[in-house]
């Protein structure tokens, strides 16, 4: 038995989208530290390759493949590679997402609306649908939604709508997959120090936010729980009074 075999998630396989930075990267790295092999995706090839090299240092296998979750063709190619691994997918982490500059509905450009909805909502649907063909009983799907799935932030109509829709999708998915033994977790982190704030709120007080590593730790803790332990929603917020 190798050291990897003895780890909580040893020799399991996870796919994490948007894993080149931020919460996605930290979740992938945390999974690797627990022995999980990874398929990681992002649109930017350079930063994805850098992320893969860092994660490989934990002694696990890492497949880094560029993928645009807005594109069914891109996702089809990704899952051709996943199927070629000839092993089931144990964990899917739908993390890929984007924000948009603060715009009132009256001033929100249609292309910006489409880009956010296609990435944050439709992309989650497409990735999940493809993943279900290679998942088995005992698998887990984690959808990173943000607290914007339950709250409204003026000036963020497309982002709010995408996250509210993604929560409805996640809740529906959970009920459909419950009889199949596949768990579905809605991840709702509050303000987290990631690059998305450069778009949403460039002057945001990021030093007061949670770290992406803290969010990743909560996700891994949920995944290592016994299969009969039900975790349907992870809501994480900065300590009271910090933000």
C-alpha cells in the first residue's frame, strides 16, 4: 500500500472546472492533498498548466485540459479524455464562473448578460449532464453558487440571475439523483478573496474576506464524510463584523 492509498480520498477521481485560480484551484489542491487524482479545466491554457504543475507536487495524477463551459463541443472533447481514463468520476466540482461590472438593468448590455448566464448557469448544466454519464453511486457533485444565489445585489442582475437559477438547478438535481446514490452539494460562500472582485467591485475590502483556501477546506471536509451523511448546502461567511 502506498501513502496515497491510505489517504481519505486516495485514488478517487475529481473534475474541477475553473481550477486555474481562486476557489477552484484551492479545491483542486486540497483534494490532491487527500490523495485524489484530478482533471482540471479552465479557458486559459497558460495558467491552467501552471496550476497543474503545482497540484502534481502532491503526488497525484493531474490532467489539465482547456475547456469553455459555454461550448457543448468543448465539453464533449473534455469528456472524451475523461472516458479514456477508464475509471469512474467520483467528484464533479462545478466552479467555473464569471461576474460583470456594476450595471443597472437599464444599462446592462445584452452580450454581457448572455456571457454571464451561459457561463454560470448553462455551463453548469452542460458539465453536469456530461459528467453523469461517467459517475456512479457514491459520487458527489458540488456546485459553487455564491451567496448571490439567495441574496440580491443591485447592479449585478446577470450575476444574481445566474446564481439564483443555478440554485434552482442544484436543488432539482439533488432530488433527481438521490435515488441513484449521487449526492449534490450547493456551495454558497460569502465574500471570498479572489480575482472576481476586480470585475464585481474593484475597491472591495479584500483583506477582510475569507480565503479561498478556507472555502476549499470546507468542501473537502464535506466530501470525506460517510456516504450516509447528508450535506445539502454549505453556507460560508466572513466572521461577523469583518465585512
